[in-house]
C-alpha cells in the first residue's frame, strides 16, 4: 500500500476530528447568520486554555474544561461585537484572530516560561470492532475525544434537520425579521449559536495542545480554523458536505506529512491523484447533465481542465519521476486544495443563509 497504510488512515482520523468539531460549531453559527472568521483565534485560545489547565491541575478533564472556557470567552467577544455592537463581522473576526495570536503568545512567554510536555490521550479500543481489518484500528481504536466528537457531530446534524430548534435556527439565518415576527428570539438564538461555536472550537483547540501533541506552541493551530470555515463553505452549509470537505482536507494534510517523511513522491500518489481527479470530473459532468433536459456534448472549462490534469497525472504515474518538493510547499497543500475546491465548485453550491454576516436591527421590522 505504500504510504496509504493503516497508520495513514489513523492519521487522517486524528487530523480530521478537531477540524470537524470546529467546523460543526461554525456551521451552527453561520446557520444563525453570524460568520465567525475569528475561528482560528478561538482555536488558539482553546489550545492555550487547555495547556494552562493541564499545567495547573495535571488532569485532562480540567484541562479540557479550561480550554472550553477560553473558547466560550472568545465566542462571547465575537457575539458582543457582531450581535450587540453590530460591527462588520469580517473585521471583527480578523481582530479576534489577531487577539488570539497575540494574547496566547504573550501569556505563554510571560507567565509560563519553559514548555512542559504531557502524555496524549490514551487510545480506547472498542471490543470486537477494533479487530476489523483496516477500519478497525482507524475508527474503533481512537481516544475518547474522537469518539465524543463523532457523537457531537451526529447529534448536531440530527438537531439541525429534525428539531424545532434547527428550524428556528435556519429561520434566524434566512430571514430574522420573519423569525422575530413569528416569536423566535433572534438575539438569543444568535448568542447561543456563537457560544456553541466557541465551545466546539475551544474543545478542539484543547485537544490539539493536550490531547494530541501534548504541548502548547505559538500559532500551533496552523490554520485549522480557516480550514474549518472553508469546509462549511465548500460543504454548502450542509452536514454531509461539511464532513466530505473535512475528510478531503484531512487526507491532504496526512498525505503531505507522509510525503515530508519520504522526501520524494511515490508512484501510488500519482495514481491516487489521477483517479480522484477523474472521479471528480466525472461527477461534475454527471451533475451538469442532471440539471439539463438535453444531453451535454461539450465539456466545460473545469471538466476540460480535469481531463487534462488526469492525463498529466497518468503520465507521471507511468514514468514516476524523482521529484523533491520543499517542505513549505508540502505544508501549504491542504490550503491550496481548499482554494481549488472553493474556486471550482461555483456559485451553485454556495447556498449561504440570506442573512449571513448581516446585522439584525429590530427597529427595521
């Protein structure tokens, strides 16, 4: 299997879990009409809060609670700016990210001094299921946070689609004036959604510092907050699309980590990339045909580019050239993939809530 072995799948799940949890919280916030661009700063606050709690207590549960508290605090700051002060949410989010970088770096250097490392969360094997080939170690031999994150995501998905709360949340994000007229508290719903986003991001950040890595480093979230936001956009504000986007980003991140270790690019990477691009091109054409009554003869520019890229990747898979890519380029691969995904999907998938990032003034009713 080359680099795509069981350890690779375990790495994918470990990378995906905190991004998926943070993206789920961001989805709830955006469904309510609040775009929290400062999610990266909230993740950093959660990572530092978890690390601080671990240093003070030496116990993992208080560490996660302090990380969640830090995420809630930053979420409350975002709610005050976006809901109460009604400032531009993009500007407020950028400021929140800068605040997260600055405050965590200052507190870590000024008060904590030399770093201390901790043991990551132990793995908990599910009896019977963990013995399954391939998927057993990847899905059923993980730590408690990954299991809890999976349960949380499922519960949020059910709540969004099958409860009155989910309907009211969508109404607040689509037409807050109509929701207000129907008796739904717009302000309260938005506050709850933003705080829930802070809770999820705080827990995800705490997992990064004390549950996975075991130490806090300046800027250690590495842009995962931006990937979570991109996953919500790429997923079309739907839980299934969000999960797919997070899986794609996690596979790309795990792949770049493996490629850094091996140096060059093995043949199986070219083969896998060619198959994935071909499948994506075929899926795009199938969807386009499904929206028309007549057969589609000519490929679009995106489909033509996909076919050309598939041909190039197939040639590389056959020749298997020896290529060495600098580490900074490997590190940027998940974010480059996010940009490509967002750029090629088109407006068709960008079904954003109508009132997203729009302040609500009740006096206008």
